[in-house]
C-alpha cells in the first residue's frame, strides 16, 4: 500500500502545469531575460548567415561553413569550462546583466565593421566574442533555473524555458530574414541587422535587472579571487567537477553523452540543409531564395521544438526520462533516411519538423537529469562542460561533413551515416540507463 501511495504522490507531483510555472514571478522574469536574449541571437545569426553563406558574390561550400563554425565556437571550447568555475562564484544575475550589456556594445562594433567593410578577420573576432558570451549566458540560465522553480517542476520548466528561448531565436531569425528581404543586399543591410540585434541585447540586460542580485545563486561561494588565482584553482575544480559527474553522477554523464551524439547528428544535417537550400532547391545565383528556404526549414524545426515542449512532460511521465530520451534517439533512425534520401523540398521540410521534436526532447531530458543529479555547487561547471560538448560536437559535425558532402548537399552516405550514429547512440544510452537504474524523473513513470 505504501508503494502505491508513494507512486501516486510522485505522479501528482510531476503534473506541474505551465500555469503553475507562470504564476511564479521569479520564473517569469528569468524566462523574459532568456527570451529577449535569444531573440537577439536569432537576428544576429541571420545577419552572419547572410554575410558568410548567402552573399550573392560568394560561392560558399561546406568547408566554408565548417571554417566559420570552427573560428566562432572552438575558442570558447577552450575557455568554456573556466567560465563555468566563475558561474559557480559570481552572482548569476550579474552574469546575465553584464554579459548582455557587453554583447550590446560588441554588436554595435560588429555592425560598424560591416558598414566600413573592414577586413574579415576583425569582423570574425568581434562576432566570436558575441558568440562566446552567448554560450556563457545560456549556461548561466540553465544553472539558475532550479533556483526559481520547485524540484517537481523541473521537467516542465525545462520543456518551457529552453524551448521558448529556441523559439524566440527562430522568431528573431524570422524577423532578421524579413528585414533582410526588404533591404537591398549588401553591407548596409547586414550592419543594420547586427545593430538591431545589439539593441535587443540591451533590452535583455535591462530585463535581468528586474531580478534580485542574489536570486539566482550560487548559494555557496567564496569571495572573488584574483584572476591569476582563479585560473589556477579552475583547473583543480574542473577536475573535481568531472570526477563528480563521471564517478558519482553516472546518469548525468550518460545523458550528456547521448545528447552530444544527437547534437553531432543535428550539426551534420544542418550543413546538408544549408547546401540543399543554396544549390539544389533554388537557383545558386538566387541567394535570397536560398536564405528563404533555409528560414522555412529553421522555422519548422522551431515548431518542432515547441511540440517537444508540449509533449515531453507527458511522455516523460509515461515512459520515464530514460525511455523518452531513447525514443527521441530511435525515431531519427526511421525518418531521416525515409524523408532525407528523397532530396526533395517537402520531405526534407517534414524531416526538419520531426528533427526539431526529437532534438529538443533529448535536450529537455538531459537538462533535467543534470539538474536533478548534480549538486548546486558543481552545477555551473557541469553546464559549462555541457555547453562545450555542444560546441565541439557541432563543429566536429561540420568538419566531417565538409570532407564528404558535395556542393549540392546530395549525399546518400551522409544521410545513412547520420541514421547509424543515432542508432548506436540509442543502443548505448539504453544499456547504460538499464545498468544505472531509474533516473530521478523516472520514479513516477507508468510501468
């Protein structure tokens, strides 16, 4: 009888609704800061895509895309874990405020560089700093979420908050795309978009000020050390965080491995879609049409993210976190070859929608497992490592794809290879989950 009562209690606790979350003032304020920040990211990223990939005077290749991603993401993969140490010491509210304020200034600088047609190296250096701060801020947002919701609300919060942020980024991309279509292509249009993104970053910084300085933690942290001392201690504390993750929190380590593999597959397919949009679905000379097709694919993928936010709490209650994550890894084994191998627009757009569902579903599960399994004193560092894994997987995917993908984007081997990686990831994760036993979010799952 006790087991039945406990099971009923857990099931009731997991039925946290979106309305329950939105009643929380602090959660609403954190969500507002996230949405404004990622809306800005969407506008900024469209301006970069228009400049690097869809400029009428350029013939971009998968290698060009890989090079840009490597320049913009790999440097942060080196400094990212050290940023995590600071996330566990600095007030996370201040990180959100000052980080977005810095991106406001850098965005204006980037726009100026585009306007005067400065050397591309200067442009990429400025864009690199904006992107690096973006990953830093997203790690802080994820680490702060458990500070504004109750434990039983985490699955629903992870379904809503990151997903709305992703949808906001897609909406920002849509806004950027529409503005770009209205303006004559060229440096002035790209500079105008970057400047709009900069002022949106300013709005995100101001939204962060609505929260109390100490609200987002961390709860336990010493006084700020000197920079040199912090860097020395960082290596030791990062090692402690890795040991904590691998030795004591195996479910979180397995979830990170699975979501990293899914991110790799997503990165490969992104490059494929970009090349198909530019050279197969449209006239290669019509860069505006190519950008429009890519925008449609991204919009459908964002719709998939929203669907995942709606269904993930229900699916995780019925299947458990491990079960729902496994489904999200297995499903692409079926639909990626079925739809992708046609290399036609409509099937590929349907695949983009479904890929959005399973990609975000996987991330929701992984975020929840890490938040529930990792202690607060380590959480910032673990989420920074999580972010680095995301970056490295995405860049590695672009680099691998650049070696084998033709300019047209049509490659049977690449599509089948992605399906095989998904299959291997599902098998690995399911076996690991069975060895470690039920996850924290699996307690109330229906048997």
